[in-house]
C-alpha cells in the first residue's frame, strides 16, 4: 500500500513509519517539527535528543530497513499538502499531525489559538487533499478517548442508539472533553463525519488512550531510532512521567485523589492497531470509530505498579498527592467498550511488571539527563493567560521533591 504518515516525526509517527515500511508498504513521512519547536519554547525537551526526520530515515536504511520517503512542511499549507497527495497518490493516510498536549492548549490564548487553528486546519486540508487528489484514499485519523470525557454511563465505540418519544436513531456518542486540545479532536470528528456523509470518504477515527513505552522492534536495532520520550508535564503522559520520577528519586505526583481512570496502551499496541485499521479499511461513506486501548487503569493503580516494580529494582519510590492542576473528576464511573480492534486481531501487551521493569531500565540509562524542573505541573486550567498578556514560557516549577 502507498501510505502517507502525517506527523511522521512524532512520538507515534516515526515508529509507525518504520513499522509500515518494514511491512512492505511504501511510506511518505511528513512533518513540520511543530512539536520540536513547542518543546524548545516551553523547556519540555525529551529525555534524549532524536535526529531530525531525514537523518532518521537515513539511519533506518543504514540499519537494514527499507526506504522511508520524507517531506518537511506544514499540513495547514494546502498547496504543500495537495501537491504531496497529487504526487504520491496514497491509498491510505495516517493523520497524526496535530498539537497533542492538553496542558499546552490550556496555557493561554495564544497556545489555545495555535492548537485550534493547527488541528482543525490540518484535518480540513487532509479531507480536501483526499477529495481532490486521491479519491478512495482511506483516512486513518487519531482521535482520543478524551473526546468522550468521563460519563456516568458505559462508553460505546463511537456511536449510540437513542430511543426518544417512541422512535430510535443512531448518533455519535455524546462528547464532553476536558481540555481545548481534546475539544479540537471532538471538532475533528464532526468535520470528518460531515464529509463522510457528504462526499463518501472512507474514514477510521481511532479513539486512542494515553500511550506509554519506547521500545519497538525497529527502534531496538539502533538507539538513534527510538521515539521521542517526553517526561515533562506538557508532552509527557502519566506513565512516562512516573517512570522518570521513579528513576530520579522524585515522589510520583498523583494529581488530586488519583481515581482518574483512562484506557492505556503500549506503543507496540498503537502500531498493531494502526496496521490493523489500514489493512482492514473502512468502506466508502463509512465513519468507523474504534476505541484504541487495552486496559483501564486509575492514576493510583499506575503509581502503585511503578512504585512496586521500582522498589524491587532498589529505587525507593515514594508517591504523593498534589493539587490537581486540571479540571476533571477524580473519582468516577468509567467503563469503555474496546472490542473492534480485538475483533480485527489485536493481541494486547498489558502493563505487566516486566514491561514496567524494562522501561525503568531504559530510563535508568539516561538518568543523568533528567531535568527535574520539567516534571511538576507548570500549567493550571484555572490560570490561563489572557489574550492581552504577551506569550512567555511557563515558569519552572518552584517546588520539587
Ligand atoms: N501519545 C498519546 O498518548 C496519544 C493518545 C491519544 C491520541 N494521540 C494522538 O496521536 C497523534 C500523535 O501523537 P504523538 O504523541 O505522536 O504526538 P507528537 O506531537 O509527538 O506527534 C505529532 C507530530 O505532528 C507534527 N505536526 C503537528 N502539526 C503539524 C502540521 N500542521 N504539519 C505537519 N506536522 C505537524 C508534530 O511536529 C509532531 O511531530 C496526535 O494526533 C495525538 O493527538 C496521542
């Protein structure tokens, strides 16, 4: 298959590009380095530096991997994107190219505006590039489980049947996101649904939970091919943050009561899910929504796991609760269906003690590079900068372990 990976320099994009190429697909990876720029501006750089995209592609070939084509440019620039689609004629596109940090989107007006403009324009341009230049191209779009919020009823896979005054119909499952970033994903889904109905596009919207891990078959061949491992409060997901805190001797910081429950998955399972979606495409005129995670865990449960495994490795891990910088429920009902990808053949890698130990050992090798001031929350949902205040990087956390 000829596949374009948008956001191909990202945490998930680069491992996906390698995996698809290794499976024999022709891959074009596209990125404008927005994440690298934001990480620099907010002092949120990853644990170890990673080469830029052309260098990554060169190293992958040098390690015996197949060729990955690369293009550097902005998906919000329609002329650039349209030209890529016209030239490459993709049969599928994996759309990762968004600003994915909830805290960044809540820093203030400028960051919120960038997130809204970037994410919606990129999705809108993908739709039009497919419609105008690659009709029939299957769009695999990354959404998030965060679109659903934490409703007090079971979360279905994208759709819900509603009976009202004696009649029934099926609708998109209600959404109630907890950050502006997550809200852009809700809006993306609505845009896609409109164009699926109107122009018959074939779309898979993957509602993904937080991903953890950094080991993949292709990256393990050469450390320089590893994904970007963020452990900061802006780009780092909770598992990656806890691993680094355990290694750095900082108590694992649970936000509030720690009952916040979400569906998690290993990066190995993201790769499987995206491949399964690509190799079993949605039909023309179908918006297929799949919930992409393998197990539900609360923040407290993750902290307990990392503490137990860290202590077995002699790390002496403590856990402490801090004021929650977000606005979210800290104890709530959560039961989300996730059957579609299992039916397609997903073989889950749960968060076992061995998996946690493997990740801790990797982080331990880079212990000297950990910047302690990057981990504690620097962004509060209740303290967003107004449009009148000029942009400035967030203040480093004053408190530490
Ligand atoms: N990582 C997770 O836990 C997670 C969970 C749920 C959903 N997602 C979604 O998966 C996707 C990938 O996430 P990630 O963690 O790899 O994020 P990431 O920031 O590492 O990767 C996104 C990549 O897209 C690029 N990009 C952004 N806007 C662009 C534009 N306009 N033009 C070209 N490139 C652009 C960025 O530079 C970055 O390299 C995102 O859409 C994210 O919302 C991620």
